[in-house]
């Protein structure tokens, strides 16, 4: 399976600094989006460091990917999931450690959504409220779960979907990389078919998009045009946060 990708990040309409970071590497099939938290506490440092450290960890452990590709079985797939989880944990330890050494960076943290593609398998790592979608045959599916206070209340029946639309604290996240020296990372495996399209994005994008709009907006041949379409729409609808979108196509 060959892959092609394109990413775009925009400061938005109201922020003075872009605290989002992203990275794409079609050669090894690794993609990541991070949305820094902290403002004056250097959220942009947390996101950039997380992207760099997670990417470096994956590159150092490519033998794990090769083992899976040469012998795909439950054990090597488990190791692949552990690889992606460990990459995020390593980043978490680094961000927390840096913040502990510098009072000006105390409290900095970041969300992260990562995707590792290995032939017909994708492994997702998730912390926070950035998201990953997969578009297949005209239908978009959200692969990640938002780690937010609102979503927690919804899952546990504390509020109704109708109440969630007007509840305060919609941006309160319950997990972040760097808040402590360890974070619980969701890892998810999914199948990958020819012509699947993935989208990784920060909440500055998906916060302005209705669920029924996602599939239509993700469609289109030119990834550059699709990415720009998303960014323009988020800005047109308010652009109160940084906007990042990363698109990945699985091609024959």
C-alpha cells in the first residue's frame, strides 16, 4: 500500500500564536497532530516537542514495524500498538520533565492524535480532543474518542446529547500529554483499504464542522485543495482557535 499526504496549519482569527504542530512521513507511514495547551505556559513548545519526540521514537524502533510487515500475527500487531503507545508516553515524559525544569513552562501540555500505517493495518494513538477520521466509500467515521469533560458526562449518562450542545466547559480536556509524567493513551487498530482517506485535525477545525458535513468536505482529488477548504471554512465560521488538518490517502 502506497500513501500520499498533505498538511496545513493556520493561526486562525483570534490567536496571537499557533500552538498546533503536525508531522507527516509517507516513507514510514507516520502522521501526528498535536494541539498545545497552556498559552503563556508554552503550549507551542509542548506540541512541537511531542511531535518531534514521538516521531523520533518511531524512527528508532522501525524494526518493530518491519517484524509486523514480514510476519503479521497477533503478537507482532500487539507490539505495533505498544510501539505507538510508547512513542506518546516517551513524549509525555519529555514534556513533563522540561516543564519541571523551567517555571515559565510549568503546566504546559498538549493533545495528540497519531496514526501509523503498516500496509493494510492502521494503529491510532489518542490523548485529548484532536481527532482522526476515516473516509471510506463516501462515509466518514471518527476513529478517536474525545477525552473531554463533556464526552465523559455523555458516556456516563450524566447529561443528554441535547444538554451537551449548550453545556459549559466544552473545551475542558480530561487527558493531556505532559500534564504529568505519564498519561493513559488510547490505542486503536483499524483496517486500511485502497482509496481510504484519513484526516487528523485539531479541535480548532472539528469544532466548526457538523458531523454530517465531514464526509462531503473530505472528498476531492487534490489533498491540498481539501485541506485549504477545511481551513477556510473554520476561519469563515469564527476561527477562534488554531486550525490544523492533515490528510492521508491510501493508494495502490
